[in-house]
C-alpha cells in the first residue's frame, strides 16, 4: 500500500485508503475517500500486464454503450488505476426468486451490447485454449483436490469428451466479444438497478453463448431451469438468430460444459495453489451443472458417469 500512497501524493489525491475487496486473481481493490467523494484504486502490481488490456477494453465497452467504471488516473508502470466508484451493490447480493428474471433480462441486453464491441487486438478463444482450460479439471480437481489416480480408460473418457465439447463449441457462431467472467459477482447495480460491468480485462473473441451461460448458469447461484431456458432463448430472439430451440440449447449446454469443467479445475487450484478456500463451497453447484448437462447427451454421458464415481 505504501507505493499506492506515494503515487496518490504525486498526483495530488489525498484521503483515507481502505481495503474494498480482492478477487480470484492477484488484484486488490481499495476505496479512497477524500472527505468529499470516493474512488476505487485497483492494485494490479502483481499482474501489471493486466492493466493495459483493462484500459483498452474499458474504452471498447464504453463505445458499445456498456456501463463501466471511468478511469480517472492510471499508472501502468506500477500497475495502479484510479477508477470511478460504482458503489458496492453487486448483483449476487440482490438476486432472489422474485426478481432474477428481471435482472437477468437486463444483463442479457448488456451481453447484446458487449457483443457489438470492437474486438480488434483481442486474442481468440480457439480449440487449443478451450482444450487447455478443460484440462485443468483433471489435474487440479480430480488428481490434486480429490486425490484420485486415473487409469488409462478414465483418461481416455476425459480426453474424448473434451474433444467432443471443443467441436460442439466451435460449431456455434464465433467472433464476438467475450467478457469471459460475466456472472453475478462481476455485475454491479446503479441506484436505479441498471447494470454495471466490471472485471473484464481477460476478454477474448469467441463463441456466441459464452457470456450467456456464465450469467444464466452462474457458479454462485442457481434458479429454476425452465426459467433459465426461457431466458436463454430470449437472447437468441434479441440477437435475431434463425435457429430452432433444440439447436440453440445444444450450443448453450455444450458451452456451459466447457466453462463448468474448467471452473472445477480453477476453484480447486485457487484453494490448493493460492490458498483461497472461499471457492470450495461453490464446487458442488459447479459439479451439478456438469452432471446435469452431461447426462442429457449421449456423447457426454460417460464423463458424467466417471465424475459421479470419482466425486
């Protein structure tokens, strides 16, 4: 914090600094209050390379009409940004059975806007990256977290299923802006319940349904599956896609499999490697999503059976 205070002195911004939050990365956030107004300091000093993408993507999203924090000051060399204070109303803390459809509908409108954003310079979500992410599950969840030793037959089931999922994901429309972590903890609310987007520095270009499944099959909260399907199909209609319900939901399901298989590995790694045990409580819901969807399709039932046995 000392370097942050020195930087704030250099730019003539005094006040009281208090820890606001941390996230799944190595970034930290502080709230700066000068007695009149407050701002948020993003400390990415341990991930300085994330600052430049954050700044660039902020402007891409603002140009697309997406509500994001304004960047007030920046120090890319040290990894510090001063951001507009968007308050502390996260969507997760305000979601319930009576309002989730309203909030999700507004967030879907935001995805449609995000997908209009300029994607120049963003990396692609290609087959190799899709595969790499899912392989985290075998290493970190099954082997290191559950302590399982996999035989060749089990490894083949996982590898074959991963290839199937990659193929299915790449069969849907590609080339749109992806936030990559668009869920209730990375969505904030204005006082009027408008949608504010944060934590988008890892954006890529990829499959149409990625951010949609991140939102609607959130690893931190679950709502009625029939309502979730209606909301997913409403996105299709808002995009004006000429595709039937079954095909679109297949796109949605296989994209969700890719994301949730990956997240099993990431949550386990956050605990084992980074000492962050807060994500362990979210593994059961993430696993439920994987099993529910994998059991729906002949191509993925063998993975469901294997995970049920090992977990």
